[in-house]
């Protein structure tokens, strides 16, 4: 499928076909894993390109690789972006985005609900480089406006926060950023392009920990970012210079995973909605955080932005506090106690030091998941 035609097709068609064609040398229908560090130069006089110099030709996998180019084309097409860049992890694209947009003396406004490791990077590495940071409640647009200074060059938020599922008002944040001339960077890991395309509502860069739903099978650590050429070009050079490209094998795992993203997301959403309703009615559970429940503070906003799809992540508080959460996680038989999320199988994580359990609801049979949760709460 020609990449420039891909926006004419349905999501599932784009996920399967964008960026791919039978291999020109062998006719292989699936994209091969081009597991090669280096590529033959066509003639002895050809100059080695600058960092991030693909895609006209490949010469070294740190700079670009044909398997990697396919997952980049797919994510760009699904996000409605001019370009995308893959990296060795979600943190690889988060750091590349921030360090290409921000310079010493600049200021970042960042959601205080963001993934703890992103927060750690932002609060330790950025100040070391002379970049100021303000952490704010991103659901409070007045607080965001107040935090902006003449030096603010970017706002970073997750659309659905980890673990509490707060919903960021992306159209409101995009307006604030436009007024200020700042870039809006959105980590869309929880929602994926299937639920929401932040670039269409004013974001400048969208980030995915592709380790999660894009891979979908818990077998690769990877990150992908999408945006305009103006945004992604510098990130591509950054990934090459700092040496954080994705491996061809992991790129191939993402290619395979993303083809079923729509089917999986639909099932994740259905299962999570059913489980959230089960938890809401269970006497052992005192609070359920799931944007699909009508009393969640972000329910209406999330529904408007995603067309009524609320994702596969749930968090809840237990009547017996932290020990109740730990007992629940220990007694589950189908779910694995583990960090990470977005797998086909259900993962459960009791939060250390808090009365909170996070569930990444898988695509197993919903009656089995409810029965398992029921016995674990008994
Ligand atoms: C929302 C979110 N963003 C980014 C990351 C970082 O991604 P990775 O683990 O692929 O580096 C994670 C990891 O859990 C995450 O949950």
C-alpha cells in the first residue's frame, strides 16, 4: 500500500497494509527481519549519510533499517502523521522528544500524574541540563495556564494517566499551547491511535510506549513517536546520535502486533468495562477508577474524544487498604502479578505504599476474568 494513500482506508486496513509490500527480492509476503548491522554501499564513491539520514537508502542499522521503517510507516499512518520514529523503549522516545524540543533556559509544564519513570527523567535529567520544570494537575486548565511562563516551550501529558486514569483535556491544553507558542507532547500509551489521535486535536508530538498495546503480546520493549517532519526529523537524528534505535527483531514484533490492534483494543475495552462494573458493585471495593464509569470525573470528556471507548486499564481501592490490594493480587489465578500493561493476558499490580491495585485487563473470556476476580475478593 502506498503510504500517501493510507489515510483513505479504515483503521484495521491501515494497520495491516501501511508501509508493506511483498519483498522486492524474494516476493516474501511478510516484511522480513532485516537483521543486518550494515548495508552494501552501491558504489565506492557513495558518501555515508548524516545521523538519521534514512529513508532514501540504508547503510547502518543505528541510522535506519528497512524493518524499522515499516513500523514507523504504520504508526505514522494510524496517527495521521507525516512521520514517525521508533526507539528501543518508550523512555527512548520520551527523552528524544523532550531533548529535541527543549534547550537550556527553557521551561516545561508537565502533568504531575505522569508515569513515575517519565517523572523521574523529567525531574532529575532536565534540571541538570538547565531546563526548568513545573509539575501541575493537568486536569485543572487554570493551574496549567498559571504555570506557563514566557520560557515555556512545551507541555507534556498522558491522555489517560497512569495509574489513576485521569483524563487530560487535550483540546483545552492545545489552545493554551497555541496561545503561548509551546509544543503539546502527548503520551498516548493507554489509549493508542485506535481510541484517539492526539495530532488531530492539536498535539505536536504523540508518544507511545509500544511495549504495551502496540506490541500487545508482552514480548518487546519499544517506543514510537509520531508528528510532523519538523518534529520527527530532529528526533530521528537524536535517536541515531544517542544510540537508542529499536532492533530490527523488535520492530518486526511490533509490525506483527499492530496488525491486530483494533481487534484487541475493542476486546480490552469491552472486558474492562464489564470488570469495572463488577468491581463497582462489589462490597470489598471502595473506589473504582475507570473512565468508562459514568461517575468518573473524566467520563464525559473521554467519551467525547474517543467516541465512547475507554480503554483496558482499571485501578481500584480496597476496603482493607494496601493489605486487601495485596491479597487480591496474590489470589488471582489468571492474572500475572507484574509491571507493564497492554498484553493480551491480564496483568495485576498492587501499588507499593498505597491502597491501589492497577489491572491491565487482557482479552481472555470475560466470564473467566470476573469469576477469577470474584474468588480473589472472597
Ligand atoms: C504511560 C507510559 N509511558 C511510557 C512508559 C515507558 O515505556 P517503556 O517501558 O517502553 O520505556 C510507560 C511504561 O510503563 C508507560 O506506562
